[in-house]
């Protein structure tokens, strides 16, 4: 075997990258990554615009609440709807709606006719649209690859989503500093346009899991999804842990405009630096985590990095030195990327196919909505205590929660391995 053949065999047959040989999956992965980057840049833009319009931690919290409200109220319904509908059509429709909404915000911003009330309404409408997108995005990968490639497809997709989660804000911060806040809104609209074009070239979902159909009401499907998630011996405790840790440690991203101005006394360039730092950490985390596969190793890594995340959040909350804050943010980007990717793989490889969208919608709530809820709590508390004390208190709660979970780690590892073995056997038969 020649050297080049050996390299090809290593990269495209034995590593996670082998799933890229599936055309539809490769197209979806690339276009979803770009649209996800645009979406996260949009979130940075709305936060910066809210701060620029009001210079108020309270209004930062309100905008974060508008972004989170649909995820708390209708995300489980969106998951049940996705389980009984054509996922490809759903994501095409929601991406198209996203183009229209972000273009409206771009026009209002560039013409200087935007105000905080209009921003809140548009943020809410965008969040409703994203709510129906999220369960589909989280379940597309297993629908585009055969059973033998489902684990690496989930892992690579999770890594790309995590990279976008931090690369997008980095791009957004740099664009705000160099061009202006309206640029991130047109970027998001453009990225969604690319996604729609890409989805037009995706074949039908050859490996889509069986849907529940219309045998039960949508409400009954929602209840079944919640019951299944929290009665599951491994998925239930893991989602509960992620829920608490996400509320307590992930609000720093939404609060960057306030910290950048009030704590570090930096301008737009400082915000761009903070966003870049998160992106650097996130990309490094994605590279680091891409080839982990064993359930016990993933669980131990997730738990350990959640603890490090809480410690770094404490450092970021207390320091007033910009360079230390940047270093802490690099570590936060790395750790959160890693434990989000690992927990995604653990849950996706343990859940039954017919329940996948509903379970993943609940899982998505713990990331997307809880970070906004945490930002809202810190933002409201900042009126009395400033931004630093509430964020530090939240990080302390996360550490205490992780300590309480330590005795359960061995049991959870056993349950995840048993679930993975059962799902593998079911797919083989």
C-alpha cells in the first residue's frame, strides 16, 4: 500500500471523516455549519444592539428572555411535530423564514429606525422560527447515513455545531468592530440563503427513523417525549445535570457586551477579541474531541470539563484584567465545546429512533434556552449587584451540583454503555 493510500485509508475509512463519503450528509454538514455560524453572529449582534440602544443590563436580560421564551414554551411541541413530519421540508421552510426576518432587522438597523421594543419583537419572532428548526437540525445526521456510520456522523455534526457556536460569535464580534452591527444581520441572511440552496441538493432522508404518524395527538406525543426523557435511566439524569450547568455557566456569551464595557472598559475591538477567544477555544475543543468514542470515557470527560467550566466562569466573573478574562474565555470555549459534543453523542446513541426529535428538542432546550435564562437572571440581578457577583454565584451553584452528582457517575456510565449496546444490536437486526 502506497503512502497516499495509507493516508486515505486512515482519514476516510477509519476516522470520523469517513462519513463525508455520503454526499447528502456532506452537503448538509457544510451548509448547516455556515448557517449556524450566521445564526450565532446574529445573537451577538442583537446583544450588542440592545446594549448600544440602552446601556442597561436589564434590557440585555429582556432581549435574552425574548430569545429564550419560545424554546421554553414550544420547543417540545416542535420536537413532536418533527417526529411526525417531513424533516427536510421543515428545515427548508424555517431557513427561508429566517432570511426574511433577518433582512427586516438589517433594513431597520441600517436606516437607524430600530428601537429596543422593535428589537425585542423581532428577536422573539426569530426565536420562534429557530425553535422549529432546532429539533430537525439535531436529528438530521442519523437520517443521512447508514446505521454503521451513525456514531461518527453524530460526533462530527456535534463538533461542527460546537465550532459554529463559538466561531460565529467570533466573526460577529469582529464584523461589529470593523463594519457595524448591521453587517451581522445581512451575514445571517446570506448564510441562510446558502443553507436553502444546499438543502435543495440533499436527497430524501434515506435513513430517517420511523415517525409516530397521526396515531396519537400532538399533545400526547409531547407528553410521551417528556416522560421518556426523564424516566430514562441515563438520559434523564444527564439532561437534568446539563440543564443546571448550562444556566449557571453559559450566560457569559450573552453578557459579553456588558462585561466588555462595564468591567473591562473596552470598545468594539475588545468585544471582537473576546469573541475571537471563544472561537479559538471552541475550534481547539472540536479537534480534541473528534475521535473519542467509548461511553465511559465520554462521560468522565464531560463531567470533568463541566467542573473546569464552572471554575473558569468564576475566574471570568471576578477578574477585571482584560488579558485574564480573554484567557478564561479561551478555556471556556474549549471546555463547553468538548462537553456539549460528548453529551450529544451519549444521548443520541442511547435514544430510540422514534423518540429522537422529541428527546433532542428537550436536550436542545438545556443549551439554547438555559444560557439565555441564565443571562436573564444575571442581567436582572445586575441592577442591584453588578454583572460580576451574580455570574460568580451561578458558577458556584454549578460546582455544588457537580459535587452532588459525583456518586452517580459510575451508574450513569454503566447505563450509557448498556443503552449503546442495545441500540447497536437493534440496528443490526
